[in-house]
């Protein structure tokens, strides 16, 4: 079996799955285990089910593994581990910033020990509505909490919708849907520092968001969605009137310069044509003078 050395000097087998269920692991053991597994670049499934001596303190130590840049863990099984609200908060903290874990599995008896406080911790993990940036940085990877039919999550809870979003769309699209869901009228003030260079990006972001309408919890008509876009663009432009005015006059000045350039080009063409006509006229005058001289010479010969 291949193995790799962790930062603490332990030899960590290069496992894809590790089943440590029913092993009487306590908080101290879990802390040591998480620290050791933090160096693993292969582990995708970890089963800690039925280790009933683990508390929220031990679950919090899982952050060493979950926050590791090496972490590719996808399945974390905690069936029959007493989680409770404190454990839910610890797991949510550990999964903040994690982009690999897709399934957090625990049984219905464990779910029964979690109250609204604990479910709210998971909900904030998947969608922190405190700001647009916080929503964007939320967890958009976790697809399942509890058993396979999601009966652990209370019916009607926003968490259910967030989990379905994470499962149905890519990371960037999921973040966009969550932002649109919780910001009917976007606060554009943080983006004003980018001035008008941000305006095309804002318009494109809304145009790409048209396909997100059907994923919103309250579905919107195309007309309503476009009204939201126009409202945000109007607020953005209104927040910097002088820049818009300067941009307008700069555009008008550009039009004037372009017309002036076109006039100068036409003037050069006319001057070139005049020069050619002058040369042609000089040639015709020379030919006329030559004909006159020939005529005079002919008349003199006739008289003699």
C-alpha cells in the first residue's frame, strides 16, 4: 500500500475511503486524526459513524482537514454521532470555504437533536445573506445534509432550496441565483469605485442571469426580471452623474473629431483633384499655344 507522510510525521495511507465507524473515537482522537489526514490528497470518503464519544469540540477539529488545501473529501458520514446545535455550528464553520464536500450524512435520530438554531447555521453556510460578497463566498458545493431523501432538513426551510441549487447548477451560476434571490434591488454602491468601466459587466451579469429566473424560489416573469436590470442600471448611472455627463460630452467630442477628420480627408481629395485639373489645364493651354503658332506659320506660307 502506498503511503504519504503528514506534517506531524505520521504515515498516512493514500486511501480513497476510510471507514472508522464503531471505533469509540473521542474528541482527542478525532483531533489527532484530522490533523494527520490534512495532508492527504486522495481521501474522498470518511466514515465516522457511531463514534458516540465525539462532541462538538471534536467536530470543530475537523476544520484542520476540511480547510486543508489538499482536501478532496466528498462524503463525510456522521450517522449516530451526537451533533446537536453546537455540532451543527462546528460543522458549518469547518465547511466554510470548503469546495469539495458534497454529502454530509447523518441519521434521522441525529437530525432530531438539531433545532432551528442548528439548521440556521447550515443555512448561513450555504447562503450568508449579510452582503452580496458574503453570498458569493458562501458554500455552493454541499448538495446533501442528512439521509438520502433529505428528510433531515425541515420542510419549507430555505436550506432545502439551497441544497437543490447546489446540486442543479455550477458554482458561479448557483452564486448568481442566490444573489438574485436575496437582492431584489441590488446595492450597487460597493461597485461604484470601478466607475463606468463596471457598467458593461453589470449589464452582462443580468443578461446571463435571465436563465436563472426559473431557479428562484419565487419565479419571475421575463418582464419583471428586465425591470430589475433597468432599475439597477439606472441607480448605477445616477450615482455618478458627472462621469456620465463627461462620458456623453467625450463621446460627442469624439464624433466632432471624427467628422473633422472626414472633412479634412475630403478636402485633401478635392485639393488633389484640383491639382490634377490644373495640370490638365496647363497641358491644354500648351497645346492651344502650339496650335496657334502652327496656324500663324501656315498663314505666312499661304501669303507667300
